[in-house]
C-alpha cells in the first residue's frame, strides 16, 4: 500500500488482480471513506479494518468487472453508498446514486466533480476531487483505454477534458500499464526528451516494485502519445510522416489504431 496526502483527504493505493489499482479516499474533515473501483472486496475489507473505519462509498468509473466485482460483497458488509454513471446505471451492480456532469455525488468534506469520459465504454466517468483525478480506464500512464464501445471522436473529446485539468492534478488511473505504454510512446515520439527521462524514472520505479502511478497532467501532456496531438509540432510531424490529415483527431485516431495493432 502507498499513501498520498492531499489537503482535504489521503489517497491509499492498493495493487489488485494482475495490474489493477484500487484507491481508498480517506477524508480528513469527515467520516467519508470511499473506494474507487473495488476490483477485489477482500483487499478493501482488510484496508478498512486496518484504518479502523467503515467504508462509506463506492465510486465506480465504469461497468467492467475488474472495477465493480467488489460492489456486492462491500455493499453487504458496510451498507455503503454505491455511486456510478446515470448513463450506465443498468450495468453498475448495486448502484444507489446516479451521477453525471450535472449531478455530482455529495461526499461530506470533499468537493467532488464528475466528467463524462466515454470512449473505453459508454457511460465511463471520471471523478475529480481538488487536485486528484480518478479516471478508471480513460487515461493511463502514457496511454489511454481501448475503444470498446465509443468512437475515436468521443474518446478524443474525453481526453481533451482531462488534459484541460490543472497541470498539477494527480492522475490516479486504474491499471499499471505505464512501461508497455512507454515502449509504444518511444516508437512514435522518438525525439521527446521528457519521454526519455520518464522511461528512465518509471523503469527504475518498477524495478523497485514501486508504482508509476499517480502521474500528473503536465507529465501526461508532455509524454502520453494520446495527448501529444494537442502539441502542434508533434501533430504536424506525425501527420506528415503517416500521410494523414494534419488535425488532432486524425492523429489521435491513427495513434489509437496503431497501438491496437502494436
Ligand atoms: Zn475497463
């Protein structure tokens, strides 16, 4: 477990399954203890026991089983509030509170916003609490989610919302995929010095069995190939090299398709 201090809360990070991360958000000014995407109820139960606090909320980003499998057991044990997207309520097990970009969940002591970041699935949402982003499988370290349900246009819209967050926003995504993602990134963005230093840093971290997550929005904008179309120089260079239209959406779409085949 790793813990990160924010002004109004602490984030506890737990590895789960093969490469998932589960996050517990422990409020400093209230009894709120919320889990984001409980892949495995037993890990969350143990963590709550260790903290000596009951679980108050489940925040689901999307319906995939490796994000919701703990809902049933946790709801039964703690009678916690299950929060998920109104747009995908039918697929979120035991959902109590349906939220959207217009209707935010109310968690005592925390200022929480919801972004629709559909693309990986339809009805995929992200939670933003102060300078912390919980984005599920929308944005990864140096990557983004596969487009199982949404269109490239939708995903590109979603990623631009995340890129517009403050540079210092910490990115708490749901998988440790960073190193393989960085290998693809190097392949398409060879002259990027910030990318080279990230590869060095994150490789060291993984050798020490440390997480590469959280990253932050500034680092993702500088090194994540799926946000790099926002950089005009990169966008034009990539479009020219691949003989595709010189616009950000075309470049994003080409990158996503290349990664799927990579
Ligand atoms: Zn997923």
